[in-house]
C-alpha cells in the first residue's frame, strides 16, 4: 500500500453543499464529479452526495455509466455531450442527460426513433468559443433540436463562463447578456427548461448567474476558483468553504547531512550547514509537482519545513534542522491545512489548483474520514 494518502473529509464536503444552498437558496445544485471528483474519488463522493444534491455532472459517457452501476439515482449530465462513436442506446438505458453542442449531434438524434427519449441540454456559446452554438446560429439549431422526435421537452439551456474568476473583467456580464438574449428570442417558453451557466467562479462572484441550477466544481471541494496571487490570496476557507482534501505522507527515514554536500538528482541543492534530512514517501509518481519552486514547505509536527533538492518519482527530501525530535513515521502534510492550503502550493508550482488536484495518481491511497 502506498504511504502517500489523499484524506477526504466528508463532513467538509457536506458543509460546502450547505454553504451553496445558503448563498443560492432558489437554485438546484449539480455536483461536478468529473476527473474522479477532482481526485477525491467519484464513487464515494457521489454516493455521499446522492440525495443532498439534485444533479451530477461528468465529462464522459463511461463516467455516467459507472455512477449508475453503483446505484446513483440522481440525474447525471454528460457535460461534453455524447461522442459520435458512442452507442446512443446507452443514454436511454442508463437514463443519462446529454449536452448538445454541435450540428452532428442533432443529426444523430434525428435518426433515432421516437421511442428513444433522451434528455438534452442545449449548449449556447456565449463567449468561451469551445463547445456550443454561436449566438447568431443558435436559434436555428435549437429549432432543429426541438424537431427531433427522440428529444424530451422541455430542453434545458447551458453555457459556460470564460473568465468568471477575473473580478475586474466585464466579459462575464457580456456573456450573461447573450445568454438572456437567446432566452428571450424563443417564442414558445414551454420549450425551454432549466437554465445553468454558473460554475464555481460564477457562483461565488456573480449572483446574477445563479439561475435554476448552479454547477460547483472545484469549490465543492473547498478550493477557491480565483487566482491566489491576484485575488488577495483568497483561499476556499477564507470564502467560507472547508477544504475537503488533505494530501499527506510520512517520513521513511532521517539522515545526517553534512555542510556543502549536495543531495538528489541534478545536485541542485547544497546545505549551508550540517543538518538532518527527512526522506518522505511522496513524489511525482503520486502527483506532486516535479518542478515545485525552491522554498516550498510541508507541515511537520506543528511547523513548516522546506523541501530541498529535486522532487523524485517516489521520494521527497525535507530539511529538518538539528533541533527537532522528528522520527520516521511522522506525518507530513503537503497541503490541506490552514497554513498550507492547496491554493498556496498551486501558486508555488506555477499551475492552477485545478491541475494540481486532478493530476494526483491512483498510487495515492484514498482515505475517507468523518
């Protein structure tokens, strides 16, 4: 068993759900559990949340089927929609909702018999320019989708913000305006179902975007969607959320280390004095960044301890100093407490918290508490 551990607090998860219900009292919640629930383990997360949230959002058909096979009853939405090689009968068999974002999907649905009733969410491209129908073409494609006998009515409407995490940009408001303009262009309001456009950034920063359904992703797990270095170093906890994950391991052994001796691959670090080094069972094979910046610390026995040398596949070295009674087996936290939030480590790694979380590997053991 790997010593590297992803500890998941289920009480923190439920706290965050309650938080969203409090700030968005008229909105339903779609819990985003793609990418293995941001490395928190989608099966356990979905099982705990089933009944607390109204929908689940996944990226791929296989993820939706996996959740159905473990007994998830809530509606499940394929956020990327179905792929053209997918067996569309599986959407009905497993009662999966799908985003519709391109002409080819509509053409495929038009070939299905009326008995194949599929719940569809029309994707409007309001400015992300990735998936969805452009606003100058959307009305025509919406009419084509409505004409498909295999499509359930009403049809839900979905879009996605490009930069809701940038509080100084007016682009989010422009996207909302385009979203609303499309809604107003549909003469038969009975064709339109529920609306959703707000993911984590929209939920926390743009109240006008809450609409019928909100889609918390990274914020569901207690992590701020905002840039830690640009938005006043806000963390999820400072926003009122509770971090769900603690990423940790333990010391394998402690070594005496002499002044001016290098350590590890590339000999990139030398000690300025005699010291003790702790060897920790953690590395980029577990998902910790190989190119973490010098000076990044871990939490050990109530204090910050710096990482030294290059992060290896299986081991990381930390400089213990000579004045502390650390022992092999002592717990080492890489992120997750108030002193070392994942947002801070992401800033040190030069990547977003999204990437830092989702790059964790299956070698790190999932452990659920509370």
